[in-house]
């Protein structure tokens, strides 16, 4: 989307954030927290729309987007910076071969060269399609599946190298369910009209893609039906999203012999080398039932059927990098049918995003040097450490947790590693060869590098300094196996505060509560709480405390399961409970840290709002997100995050400070009686 009127942002420099003692004067400057208010709505009835409604009215979702809001506003400006990096690099036609500039520039230029892309047609996939055609038995089938995985086509199932949940210092080979064109198993079974229509459209899409690849009409129609039947059978043995949240039940370590007994139709000793694993003594089979069914499907479907399925998966992954007819068909299904988007983004936006996705490690180095104010890392750490301090105070004062468990919780909290800003060491991408000759080949090369980088970890110690996100990515994560939170540099950005320091209510509502507080709480949510201070899947709770904790998490499941974002579509309280717990913990800890600031202690009003009112408005601003109904329906079905309105209203209804700040009383829609309020951390 375009930068919206009166809502641009700027990275707040350390000079402003840390070195300026002058009190900011907000009286003559636009305050986004106030200008976004929809005062026709009572904050006691719908705080999310009260805080953001005017902005939504003035900024309808563009036809080319699934949604809009603060994430999109920030991403627009970051994207503009990345575009500048890409275009500047592309203009350096004499850049040294193998340099970061050359790789970024040539990747971007190849993506923008639509003339060459049209001329190439399907040729970039010619060798891979032939490889599929040459399959003649189960051995060559799995050798080809291994090759497809190595170029980013994770067909049939998922195989990765990741930290061993129970031995976090070691890497393990993990088998996970996968191979679904519709991503989530519920798309294949839910009976509501919208989902049923998606299934119908998906079969049409498979047929259209096959025709574009040269298959005759009758065969394309027959093959599309077969693929739908094939994927439905895969989906039938796939666990639901909420069941995938249980790390204990999804940890099933087997010897190679045990896996072979489970899947006798697959010779893993011969198949694994095709995936880049020369030898493995043990494998974590996360969903054994899925692999038992996959074993049956190896025989129940013919080699020809498997070839048809593999081709469809290859085209689904790489079609967007091919000629316009493929791109348009993929946009029709994934953009319009699945997400309600009716207009494609400008080419430069697509290729900027693709370049950042493929070479973000290289772009990140330039981004940090050219766009990140000095001291941003230090300011983020300051806020994070303040959140950790109040978290410790809360744990010590919990009335439901015994001293032995408190001691363990405090040990874990103290050992949480905060990776902030950008990595100390960048990944070595010197082996990636990029040219301006073929966009599709460049994508394949970067996919192959990423896959090889992962596979080469097998048998090596875990590098706990590694990052799994770029500094220019507006997101964050908690990794339970490392007991770490990772907050990229651009999280310092606060939209709407041009050339001035946001007040502490804003800083702690957005960066403190919805970022640091949220991610730290993931270490103590329904999943993270099962890992110890060293990142191992190990119970550190007393039996009595665990029962009490699970009773509290059950309450939040019940609460959120009642929310109905769309008619007949309810939030999946089980699947979203970890994020809901993190939202609740985050806003509580952000508020407690804010209470230690001078702004709060002096009861300073800004825009007529008390410090607490302003803090809650900032938290509402942090989740200022609006989606088209199709995208919202997809989120309900596939995402472990609740829709934005409930990340605000659902959380705040549990806080007595919120009830007091906005005079919420019985009969108001935001009112939650004491007996039903969830209090965990």
C-alpha cells in the first residue's frame, strides 16, 4: 500500500531516545494515538475500534492488499528502503562478481526483466520436470522428492534439521507432516460454504496450471481430481493445528530401523542421501500416523500419480517466478479466491519482497549500516531489561505458584538471551551464484543455499549466536530451544512520531508490552513453559503448580473460543492459546514497567489522556490491523494468532487497570467480571 496521509514513520535515533532530557511538547504536533480515535464508539464497548476506527475509515484496504494497518505502514517504509538498496545495487553493472552488491543487484534486475522471463516460458523448470518424468520406481521417486526439497519444493512431507527438543545443544533430523497444496488440513474437510468453494476453485486452479504447462484439457481435468484425492488423503492423516502445539506428543525419536519398520515401503537408508543426509542413526518422527499413511500411499498411488502430484507442487512453488500466464493464474487463486485481493501489486514491490526474502542476509548488512540509527540496539535492550525486571517481581509475588517452581521460573527468566537489533555475525552466502540471466534460476540457487545451510548443521553443535530473522523484518520471535527472544532492529520504529521521541506510554505500550513482554511470556506459555532454562523439553514444575497453571490456561482457551470474527467462524482457542497468553503477559508487564517511568509517576496527561489511558491506546495502536474477510477467514483457520481486535479487546478485558482507566462497568461489552478474568503471570 502507499504511505497513508499523515502516517509516516521514522526510526527514532538514540540521540532522541536516550540523550535528550528536554520534555517533548506534543501540543502542536499531530498525535497518532488521538487522531486515530473513533469517538463515536465507546472504549468500554469496543476498545479496538475506539482506538483505531477513524484510521480504518480514512484508510480503506487497497485493492492490491489483503489488509492494512500499522504493520503494513511500517513495512511500506522498510520496503522503500530495501527498494533503494536493490535499485542502487542493480545500477552498479560493474560491481565485483560475488560481492553483496552484485548479488542483490543482479537478483533484483533479473526479477524486473519481464521480457526475458516471458521469453523463457517454462524452460527454467525443464530439467526438473524431466527429472520427474524419469521416475520409474520408489527409489527414484524418493530421490526426486529429495531433489525437490533441496530447491524449496517441500512436497509429500517435511524433513528438516533443527535443535533436538530434549538435547538443545544438538541438531536432530526431524520428519514433520506436510505436502498439502492448501497448507492446512481443515481446508480439505470443513463443510462451510466458503471452504467448500475454495476446494472447488482449487481443483480448477490445478487444472489451469497443468494446461499452462502443456497438458491437454482432458488429462488436466483428470489429474486435478486425482491430486485433490491424493492431498485429501494426506490431510486426513495430518494432525489439527492445535494438536501440533504439544511438543511432548510430537517428539517421537526413533532409530532408523524403527522408522523403517513403520514405513517398510520407503528405503530411508537410500532416500536420505538425496536429502543431503549421508547417514542418520536416529530421526524424530513428529507425527507417526502421518508417515504410516504415507507408507501406504507409496503403493496405493501409481508412480504416474506421484509424478502428477510432484509436478503440481513444483509449479505451485515456482510458477510465480515464470511468465505472466502462470503468475496471473496463481494470483487469481491465492490472491483473489483465498484472500479477496483483486489487484496485483506493482512489479517492483513483488521483486523487492522476493529479493529481501532470498538475500535478506546481504540486504540486512546494508540496512543496518545505512538506515539504522546508532544506539537503537542499546535502547531496545534498555526497554527489554526493564521488562525482565518487572517480570521477576511478578513471579516472586505470584499467589498461585510455590517457592520451588518460582525458583525455577526465575532461573529461566534470568537465562533468557535477548538478541536485539542485528546479529554479531552474518551468514556466509559467498557460495551463492547469482546472475542477470534467469530470475527463476536465481530463486532456485538461493533456495538451494538455504536448504544446504540447514542440512550442513546435522551432526554439528548448535550455534546459539545464529539468527533466524533479518534486522529489516518487522517481527520477533521466542525460540524455546535456545531460551531466547529475537527482536530485529526495525522494531524500534514507531509510526507517526516524526523527528521526536515518543513518550514512555507509547514506547512501553508498543515496544515494551506487545514486543518484549509478549516474547518473554512465550517462554512461559502453554508450550514454552515445558522447556527448561537451557532450552530442553523437561518438566520443571511441581505437580500441584502445573495443575494450577493448566487450569489458568484453560480459562483463556474458553474465553477466546467464544469470539466470532465472522458469522459462524470462531477463534480456535486451543490453537491460539500460546499467543493469547503472550499477549496478556506482555501488556501486563509493559504496564508494570511503564509505572516506573516519570511520565506515569507524575501523572502527566497528553491529549487529555491519563498515563494509563495513553498506555492502553498505544497497545491498541500496536495491533492496528484490518483484513479483508477472505484473509480473516484464512487467519482463523490457519494462524496461531487471534485476529487483531481480540488481541486488544480480549486481553484488556482481563485487566482491572483498564476497567478503571476507561470506567468500564457491568453491562458494557468490554466488561469482564472478576470471577472470569484470566490472571496468569
